[in-house]
C-alpha cells in the first residue's frame, strides 16, 4: 500500500512515527506499595511511606501488576521474557519524590510483538511493537491553584504503568489514530487498562520525523503526553509542517522534547532530549531480578478473551460480514457480544445492519451507551426473526423498531397491538391487485404501451390499499402477471 506522502516545496516527504503509550495498569494497589489507585480521590490521600519516598522505605513488587503486564504482552502477540530487571532512572522533578523512577531498561518484561491496524480505506497494516516495560508513575504538579506556588498531588505516584513502545512503522496521522485506537481496544478487552485518556490513565508520547522517500531516518522530535486521539492527529499535522518548513529553509531539526498546546494548536520546545546515559540507569539495588515461575505465562494465556482482531476475522469468515462492519462491531467488547446475541439463529448481515445503522445510530443521537439501550439483544433478534419469516416487511420494521426504542416492548407485542402483520395471503392480495387494475384503465393501457415506469404507480396503489402491509415481493409478482 502507498504511504501517505506530504508535499513540500522541494517535492514529497515521508512521515515516520513511533509511539510510546503509557497505560495505567488496572490494579487495586500500586506497583511497589499497598496504596489505593482509585481515580478522583482527594489529593494526597492515597500515599504510603513508599510513595512519598520516606528514608528507609523498601519497594515490594505487586504480583497482580506483573500478571497484567504479561497478559497485555500476550494480547500484543509479543514475546514474554522469563527474566526482567527493574532499574532506577534518575531525574529530578518536583513530583518525583525519590529523585528517580523505578522502571525497566535493558531487560523489559515483554519483547517484540505486532498488532494489526484497520485503515479508513479498508486496508489492514501490521505495526511492530518493540517492547512493553513496567514502571511507576510520578505524582502530578498543579500550577493553577495559587498565584505564585505549584502544588503537588502524590496520589498517582507509584501507580503501575505499562509503557508500550512501537516500532517506527506508523506513516501519518490516520495510521497513528488507528494504532492508538487498536491498542486501547486490546487493553480494554483484556481489562488491563481502562483506556480513559481524559482521566490520564492512557497517554502517548509521539516521536515524529520526516525524510525524503527511501532516505535514512530523519532527526525526530518527541511530543510529550498527548491525551486524546484528535490531539495526536493535530500535533502530527502541525509538527510535520514545522519540520518540513524548517529543513526546506536550510535548517536542521534538533532532537528535542516538545509539548502540544491545544489552545494555540502548535507544538513548542520544552527541552533538548536526554539520551539514555543522561538518566544514569542502573539496576535497582532494592529489587531482585524478576523471574517468572514456570507455567505462569501459560496459565495467563489460558484466561485470554478472544481479542479484537481474532473476532474481526471470525466475523468476516463465519458471518460473511465486510471488514468495515466487523471493525465497527469489535470496537467494544460489549458491542461485539450484543451483535452475536442478535445474530444468534438470524441472518447475520441483517443483524449487523440493524445493530450498526439503526440501534447505534439512535443511541448515538441520544448520547447513550449500548449498556443503556432500551432494546435488549434478544428483543432486536426477535424483531429480525419477524422480518425473516415475512411477518413484517423491512419498511414496517422501522416503525416497529421506533416503537420498541420508545417503549421497550417486544416486537411481536407491538405488531399485534398495532395490527402491523404483513399480508401474505395471496388470495387477499390478488383481489386488491385486480381492484387497482380495474380502477386505472388508462394507466394499464399506457403501461402496456411501453411506459414501464408506471409499474411503481401500481405497486404504490396496492400498498396504499393494504396500509403498507402487503408482502412487496408478492405484490410485484402478481402485478407482473396481471399486467
């Protein structure tokens, strides 16, 4: 597939992007302490002596966080390292009480992996995963509570993060959006991170460079802590233009860390990028190397749910759905489960159409989630069965659906109450067809004289006489025969 190229004054440029996603692990306590991890608690109420870096406090590894990291690695089709090492990454910042962060450097818990991304033009692309390592989060500096002072909240300090690093395989803002959406989807299916970017439990650093097609990799700038898919795309657009203008103006891009300003819609320089040696990594003397027990990885593998891409391929294979429909249905685990319950014993393509176009459309309009749907999967399945056995037509089904959505009643109850059953008695329909033909001799003559378009007029008259309840296929067949 062709890579997205950007036009500059000196011709085409290729965008090269790698991403580091920081995902907060779903766990009841922190990576090295027993403090709670709930979002939204009052400042500094979830801080143990370890999180506050009191002298002499020793970290104790949380096994649940390790299991979540292994589970995520398996979900990313990645190799799990039986032995990994926690290292100290030294830097000084107000919300990092120890003066170092416990992270993993040379020996991460998860190695090379790969995932598929689905692009808007219907193509599928593979993106490589370089590694996933575990680390503790820093606290949070708050600058808007006081005119001259900054406050520090350590509730987040020590929470377990998975840093998922991609290969530089992403080419442009669309692929970047598809990638972060797919990673978020996988984490949510696995229940290892809630993916709520607005709460900061998932953030991305985006490494961006440009080059002439076929050249070596260019110098990259890293945009830190971008916290929505839209902002990631906007930051890439801005940064790519900035770098191309810079190079075409005869300058060199410097390797640096930049921040995205969503108000001014621009990136700006934060600091020149440290190299790994600037952090003076060394193995943490308080923590032994982490060695996974035999059988741990396999026992976690046995608990994995069916993942989004497996589901997507199964929906395409078993149900004959398009890539687009399958991708929409797998976007959330609950949505995929709802669809399968509707498709149970029904025509799957019909089920997909009603779930995607009608139900999700109506919920979207009302800003409701699928969990709040007034129509259960069993009810929608029941309505589709009525279409399939010709009890109601597709057109009447829309009326029935609207009533179900408004009242929560079953389809067959509504059909009975409103007398919406389709007329499939050929004798009854035939009598009406005869009546319509007798009442319109002029049009019959014109039709027979070659005005084929009038066929629609006759269908309309018959439907009018039956209140729209005649089976359309039978009406067409009888009219063709009689005319």
